[in-house]
C-alpha cells in the first residue's frame, strides 16, 4: 500500500507543476503566462492571439509605437541597437521565459530597440492597449512583469560590459549558453555571420573562437548551425557575465510574497 508520506510527496510534486493552460486551442508554454493566478490569466486569455513568427520578422522598431506585446512559446527574439551607418549589435534576447515589448509593461508606448525574430518562433500576442488595461486589475502579473523589466535591464547592462571587457571566446560561449537556455535544444540554428552581428564583431573573429571551442570538444560547428557537445565545459569557457545574469533570472516568476497591491477596480 502507498504510505501517507508517499501520497503527500506526490501531492506536493503535483502542486509544484505549472498549470496547464491554453488559448485559442493552443497549449501555453510561456513561463510568465504560466506563473500568474487563474483569475488574472482569465482576464488576459480572451485577448491572446496565437501566431507563428518566422525568422527575421521584425516585431517592433526603435522609436515607433509598440502595437503588440508578445509572449513566446518557443524560439528566440533579439533586441538590437541600430546605428546610423547601418551597423547593429544585440543587447538582449527573449525566449519563452519572457516578454517582447517590455516598455508596455511600465506604461511606455515606444522602446529604444528593434525586436527581431532570430530563431523561428511561435507564441501569443496581445494588443498593447489591452495589456495596459489588464495590468491594473492583475497585481501579480504586474509585479512579475516589473521584475522581468528589471532583469532585462540588468541583462542589457551586463552584455554591454561583456562586449567591452571580455575576449571573443568567452562572449561566444556566454551567448551560446543564453541561446540554449531559451530554446532548450543542443542544436542552435545560427551561422557565424549571424553570431558576428549579434556579438558586434567580425566573422573571422567568431570563426576563430568557434574553432577553438570545437577543438576543445565543447561545440561542433555544422552547416548553418552550432551543436553544443559539452555544456559543462561551455559554462567553464564563458565569462562571469553568464553566471551574473543567471543568478537573478530565476526570481522573475517566483510568487510575489506578502503582495498587498490592490487593483484599481477594488
């Protein structure tokens, strides 16, 4: 017979699982949407539209009005700074752990970055004005999004420091780890040209760094992709910036403690 302790352990494990949710008949995998209470999700659910997002699709441009906020189920989006001479560099990446369109979460209509899909994605979008109307009635969602905005700001600052201070091999290792964390696959569909653009350096430098990592048995360079062979060693090869960002990221979707925020409708 199953003991009382075993039954309690089973109940505890079940209670720790994220809720199973869907919108428009599609299961939700976005961690932010899975972390909020049922009551708050029910306010947002009728306004969620599922869509596929092909690679290179631009979700919003710097300085332009943000029409939609995106909650990704899979894939990855880059936030990119553009310069007048046509150059660009990535300052943050977003997967199913987050939200594309964070300015909307803090009451802004525009942002400073281009948001572009870098690895084919799918997910849900909500009109920016609708999300702004839902947030005052959803205190836990508001807290979680505020946390995410802060963590994304830390990511932007850390990547800026990383690009200035660390060697290309360390930066490449850090980026590959961040990418794998978001798409949850050992095979990353990225080219050396793409990596050079994201890291703000030349393709020869990226190819040299990737070659060093491959000869160490850490990655395998394939046609149009990079395969992570030894993640533990890749973590050792990365600079301190990866660990600095990781130590804060897990706090985003933790249940807000002693939340006493009242909605405006109360």
